[in-house]
C-alpha cells in the first residue's frame, strides 16, 4: 500500500512540476517579476506526512510497540514569502496546506486506564493489560505563519505557528489478547483471548481545531525545484477537551517531506 | 523496540533522540491478587475456589478449623497481611489484606474454610448480600447457627461488564419481594447492549446455581465459566418448589456474522430447572455448561430435569425426581468422603447458554426443597 501510495505521490509531484513549468515558461510574467522586485516569492509544494499521534513522552503503561506504520499521508501546499530589508535575510511566510495525518500502531500496554461508552450509553471502565491496535487518519486545512531566514541563496529556514481545521477524522481500533480489570486494578479480571476483541471508535471525539509549531528547511536544488523538510509539532491534543476515555493527551507530531516549485 | 518501514526512521530518530520517545521503565504492579492458596498437609478435599476477593477452602470432613495456616502466592511484588503461613482460627471466615507492589491498591480477601459439607434442604431466598462494589445481589444460605453455609453462584459478575446494570434490579439474577413466602429469586433474560453484542453474547439469561462462577473465563469460554456443583454427602431424591414464569415477547437467535439478533416468530421462551448429582474426579472436578447434561458424561449419577412448559401467572408447584443414569449408582464410601457434588441450576431461558431466548423472560422461584435419601 505504501509503495503504491508513494508511486502515486511522485506521479502527482511530477505532473504538478511539469505543468507549472510549462505554464511558467510561457508566462513567467510581469506579475511574478514585479513580485520578486518587492521581495515576494511564491511556491507550491507536494509532500508526505510521516509521524504519529502519541502521548509525549510515551507513558509507562505502553510496554511494547509491536508495529508502526505511518500510512500514506500526503500534503499539498502553497506558500507566499515576503522578504524584508535590503539584504532580504529575514521574511514572513504565509501558506495554505491541505494535508492528511495518520498512523497505524499495534502496542502492548499494561494497566492502561480506559473507559468506553457503548451505543446505548453503557459505560465500562477499568484497567486493560494486553494488545491495542489503533488507526488514526485526519484530513485538514492548515494555515502556517512563519518567520523565514535565508542562510544563502539556496537554503532557507522557517519557523512559526500553524493552525489546522479538520474536515474529516477517524480514530478507531480494537483491544485484544489480554485482560480487563473492572473499574480498577483490584476489580474482577476478565480475559480476552483468541478472537475476542473489543472495538472502539472515537472519531466523533476528535477536535476540529489543532494548532502547533512548525520548523522547516527549504533547499533550492535547482532554479525552480525545491526540497523541503518540516517538523510539525502539535501543541494541543487531537481529542476534544471533555473527552477522557483516552487518558493521555495525544499530540500529533509529524515530519513533512516535500518537493516544490518556486516561481 | 520500534519497528517500522524504513521511511519512518527519519522522524522517529528525530523525535526519539530529542524527546525520549522510547519505552520507559516498567511501573511496579498495580494488581493485588492472591493467585494461589494451599494448606500444608493433606487436609484439602479439593482445589480451593479463588474468586476476586473471596476464597473458599474445602477441607476433608472433620478437619478442625481452629488452627490453619494457608500459604499464598500473590501478584509479583505484592504483600499480604497477615503473612502467608500465619496460623489462624478459621471457625469464622478470616480477612487478609493484599497490597500491590506499587503500594497504591489494597484488596481485602475473605477466606472461608469449610470442613462440613453443605446440608441445607430448604431454599427460601431470603438471604442476600451485595457484591463488593455494591452492584448486584448474591444469595446465600445459612446453617442453624446463622453462619453462611453456601453462597449461590450466578453470572451477574459477567453482566456487570456490559455496563447495562444501573441498579441491582437491572441484573439478570435479582431479588423480588413478591415471593410465595417472603422474598424470592427473580431471574430475568436481559439484553446485554453494544458491548455484549460485540462479544457475541447479545443476551444474558438470569441464572442461579450451586457452585462457582469464574468471571475470568466469562468471555473466553462462557460455557466453562459456570462451575456447577457443591460437595454433598447425601444422595438427592427429588427437588420441589414454587415458580411463576412470564416469557418475553420476542424470541431471538443470534447471527454472529452480522452481529444481529434474529427474531424467531413462533418460538416461545421457556425456563429450565435441573439438578445433577455427580462424582467429582481429578479429571472432571466439576461440571460446566458444556457437559452438565451430557448423556455420555460418565461422572453423572442421576439427573432431575424440568423444562418449563409455558407461562404461569400464578405460583405453581413443581416436583422433579432424580433419575439415575443407566448402570450408575452412588458409592457410599465415596459419598462419605465428599467425592460427590450436587448441581442445582435455575435459568430464565432454556437456551441461554447459546445466547438464545426472549429478552424480558422472567422466572420467579421460591421455597425450593431438596429431598435426600434416608441413610
């Protein structure tokens, strides 16, 4: 799946680059030149997000991570940078990014406090020891605002806050092979084995607005082609404030790697 | 430690080294269980029953209870007061407190030692107590001295896990003030809601039985979680009593594939009351839902079986005889040595163990009398 996703991604990048190059060549117009003359630059960028949504640092309840997959999460972004001063060392970046963030994990936990609410309002709470599979995928619009610093002609750093508005999200999974202690660690012990699983779906409890900080590096490999890497560090949890089933705050922390076209 | 696709390494390394993104040292255990319990010397008649906070030790007949020194194994790191091996007087049940390794959790165990076999013959369902967290009723019997002689088992501890029981009356096994005389047993077939359905157990029939319900197994092997039978030293002849029955409106079976309850028009729910007298052996210390009525079970001596035959709005009397299985009879020596057990089982849905029945079916039972063979 990953491979297919990557192939698709590179195909998209290729298409965008070819297209924009064609447009640009024909029409590297007065507008762009004028912009450049007042210190404005534009770029578009396609990338992938690799990372996870996790409590930080990992809580002691997590004993083992059996598998982790970043899944295929893409981003498409347009940025404008305004450079200041004579030397144009410093500037401001404003952008718009459409992106997905996701992951799939399989972990073993010990004495993990949980509470789930059933369709009919039934509540079960207790402490789980055993396997937990989790799938997260969120689609969002993100607006980054960053200070930029030009190290040299090719290399640019940026750092600043971002705000994301989620349009769609899925956080679900199941617990398996383990046992639940009802209410607290001294409660009745119920073993789950073989194909007994308990599924959960907290998609409705995901937050709409996420924010965080991003720090990136942008390298102009050729005149128009840029390669970039950004760390996207979420500062609020992905779940709504009043949601306490997952007792840890889950922060989205992702690396965005992308290729862009600079006009 | 963290495996993944190669592409994941970059951010993981970044996060990992910068922010300590790795598995932390294991926390001390929070559980406070007695995992096993034994008595020195050859005094136990059978394996102790170890519940979450109660243990029953079945001693050989006539063993004095005044000076016993049970030995325990606990959750690793946990401690117990009084210590394992302390000599105590078990004429009355004794309390032990287990503290978890992390020191945050304490659990009190009540340990009962019994050297007399259970000998009650009239069950009026007047005695109940609440379980430890005050959620559901537990029925018990007392002797002439007022001491508990036997606690009835039920699947209530399993129903607790469905989150459906808000009051003790919501549970499948409950108490009704509306008895034939005084209060009585009330068994109700209940829906188990989204969690029960998720576990392929969409209904829970009310049940009460002599023996032990091992809630730990309730999900993994529900039929085996019901350990039927308690030791007796007399051979049963008949079981009689009073009942009322009201079958629920719609009978359902369950389709595991679609996780949907399938209404079965034309099928009516019925209750089931039965007694099984059997030999407890090392290979088969107790009967359970898989073999209690099995025709081929070599341990069964006799069975009294009463499948309900429709609703009964008024209190109705029943009387069922224990019919010996062909060629089987009790050995008086084994009987005296406490090697036989008697299972008495009441349930509000005949096929409750298959999770088939009509939610809302209710069985009231009162003044049940066990008649034993004169010796």
